[in-house]
C-alpha cells in the first residue's frame, strides 16, 4: 500500500499523467460512430499521409510512371511510344499535399493520367496528316518500383485501413490538415501524443503549447 501511495505522489508531484487506454478506446468509438462519409474522409487522410511518408527520401525527379501512346491508320497500329513528361515523385507529392483530405496515391496518379492523356491524344490527332483521321489511344505504365502491388496495401485499399491506422496517422501529423472538420476529436488526440500544432496543452517538461482549441486546419506547409 505504501509503495502504491508513493507512486501516486510522484506522479502528482511531477505533473505527469498516465495515458489511459480508455482514451484510445473512446477515440475508436467516436470514429466508428461517425457517418460513413466522414469515416471515408478520415481513411483517405490516412492513406494520403501514409503515401507521403512512404515517399520520404525518394528523389523528387524519380520517375514513377509514364504515358505511352499509339495510333491506328489504315487498320494498322503503330508501336507504343513513350510520351513526355513522365510522372515523377514531385508530381505525386504536390498532388497529395494540395488536397490532403480527398486524394490518395492512386487518385493522384489517375488525375495526372487523365490530364496528360487528353493533351497527348489531342496533340497526336492534330499532328497526323492522315486523310480521314486516325484512332489514337494512350496508356499509363508504372515504373516497377512504384507499382501499386509494391507498396503497402493500406495506401491503395481503404478496406485495409482500420481505426487504429486512422488514429496513428492523426497523432503523427504536426497539425490538423487544411479543412479539418472534426474538432471534437482533438481532446482525445492530445493525451495520445498529438503535437503542439493541434492546440494541445503542454506536456511535462514542454514549456510550449496552449489549451485545446477547435482547429480548422493547418497550412499545407505544416504537412510532411
């Protein structure tokens, strides 16, 4: 009994707090009880943050994939030809940071492919001096290092993202993402280690930090 009393006195004397597992349980409950659209947004945020983390340290100019096009004239298809520009790590990172709640690894690739496909097909059609025109088609080809089956499944499949993944992703962020719409989760994230940018109270030995706020979102520069 004296030993237990001594431990409690030390805890109160130093101003420390013991993270109660119920904090995480309550956060799981709060997320699980959200409307499906809100859960989907949090899953996309988790996939987005995971993709940014997975890309850390990779050269900005590293090729992730490219577009290839060919055309048919007179019933004969040409060989597939590589098109410029190729899709690079910098393009992917820019897309992920531009809209961190709504886009994922595959969605960013699809956005780039859709735009480049339209440009390349139009350019090819206009450059072919063929009477009666031609049929043009394009395809996206991954660099083998960045193919979807080479990266963690939870970055491409929302069904692989569970509530713990969502919680861990939120705690790891230095601040709420732009457009953050769930301020009620912040008091539950703070005891689990959310950073100063969330408006959490200072932790022991940390003179900085404020009281919990209702954050509406940080700036893109605050993200990884």
